């Protein structure tokens, strides 16, 4: 009987892996238009500058004049302020710009009226075409210069862009927080908790890595030991619609009788609201859930595979100039042996002290509908609550 169960499990794994790789293979069909003019980057910049000067000669108004990019990118906002520096990326309608004077700044793309790149950009257009070239934005018009060839699009069709020659480090950003944790549930104890997140944003993709860990000892006795590592890779098809070739999560919690819990899946997502102050996106898809328990009751298997459906949502609201509210929840539906239903829910208030440091207040609610009994017949509690207060450092 056990052999038959193992056989069925392996069949499920093979079917899932085959479906996953078929989806990945079908999605990497974006057409990239490279610059075939044979000109160097400096020569293409000269062509773009000539195009800029032709426009300047047609105007007699001082306010219509703008700087010429020389070793730096330039942007102008609706308030007519100019910023000099380097474009990091445009992603999810947010332009990340490293200003020479004020450091890293995030602009709503709708607030940027003029953009002149010095660096060659890879621009992702909504019809799934990526074009490399010198980028110019003039209010609602976008121009990409490749030698004597120019591509023009409405600004609303731009999904994302990033420098083609950007260093790998410039594509990453993140945050590390140290928190004091007041916890009630399976353990009632003040703990030290570390949260960290890292994001890699390219022209048409985003990779997210998150960690939440807690390790506490009292009188040389360990009373808490749990860790959660999450990964999510998104590829944007339009400004709002994206698909996720791969999401995964590793979780372990000694006091929930879980030695290893691994979730792997893929799915689709959509940005429902994207305004200057509010962002709300929803995503989800099928997954496989593997769980290995520390101890089990009777002759039950210590590990098992289960099919799963995962749905997640991200909501962010800029309450004031220095305070942001975020809400993230990840819900997993599976069979009874694996808990039937569980969620990981996070509420956060981020209060900016400096451009690189925040004071964070975070509430976390973890829930499992049907926790599994251990070898002593003890069933872990369904709910775990955490209240975190700490400092976060951006990098």
C-alpha cells in the first residue's frame, strides 16, 4: 500500500514539473529590438543630442530649454524641478532615480514630464517588445533613439525600463529590520526577530526575497525557533498584468512540529489599483506543498506531498509624507493532512526617520486550520500572533 502511495506522489511531481517547464518555455518569447546601427554608445548619444537641439531651435521660450545629458541622466517633474543623476529602473509605475544631490528618490511615473537618459536603456513596451536605446520622454511621448532610427510610443505603453549596462548591484534594493517581538500563542515570550527583504528589478521582471526569523533562549533553554524564507519571480506583460513563473517558500517551526515545509508553484497576477498614494495587487496559482514533521502520532508518515492553491495580495497606502501602511497576506488551500487552510498575514506601519532608516510597527498573524498532532498527541494551537517594534535600515 505504501509503495502505491509513493508511486502516485512521484507521478504528481512529474506532472507538475512538466507543466511548470512548459509554461516557462512558452513565456520567454519577448522580442528584443537591439541597436543594429553599428554606432557606439557615444555616437548614439550624439544622435539623440542632435534630435534634442533640433527641438530647442524651434522654441523661443526659456522655460522650454532643458539640459543636455553629459555623463548623467536628467528628469523633470510636474513642479518644473530638474534632477541630475542616474536612472535605476522604472517598475510598477515607480521611477527609482539616484540623484546626485539628494540620493535615491522614488517618483510616480505620472509625475515625470521630461526624461533624458545618458545611459542606454532597455525599454519594455506593453506589446511585449523590449527596445534598447537612448531614452527620451516629453510629457506623453516616448522616443527611443538607435542611431538614425527612432521608435516613438505613447507614455502609457511603457511597462518598465532599466539601463542595459547597469551593474548587478544597481538592480538590487532592500531592507533589514531588528525587532522586539511580543508573542502570544504556542510560546509566550519576548523575542528578538530579524526581518529582511531584497528586490531585484529589471526592465520587465522583478525578483523578491524575504526572510523572517526568530531564535530565542531563556536560561539556556531554547523557547522559540522558526524561520521563513520566501521567493517570488514576476514578469510583467503589461503595466498591470504579470505572471509568476516561480514562487516558493521554505518554513520551519520547532514549536509547531514542522521540521521542513516547502511550497513551490506558479501563477498569474494583476495590479488592481495603482495611484500616487495607493497600490493593490493580487496574484496566485497552483502549487505543491511538501511537509516533514518532527514527530507524528502512531504509524502516520512523517512526511507528505499535497496539491495546493496559493493566493496572495499586497496593499500599500501612503498615509503621510513619512508614514506608509502595508498589508500582505498569503493564503494556502490544501488537503486536510497538510492543514487544509493556512495563512501568513502581515500589517506594517513604516515611519521614516531618515532617508535610509525607518521605525517599523508590525503585526503578524499565522493561522493553520488543522495542525498535525505530534508523537505525544499534542496538537499545536491554530493561531500565532506577533507584535514587532524595531528599526529598519534601507540599502
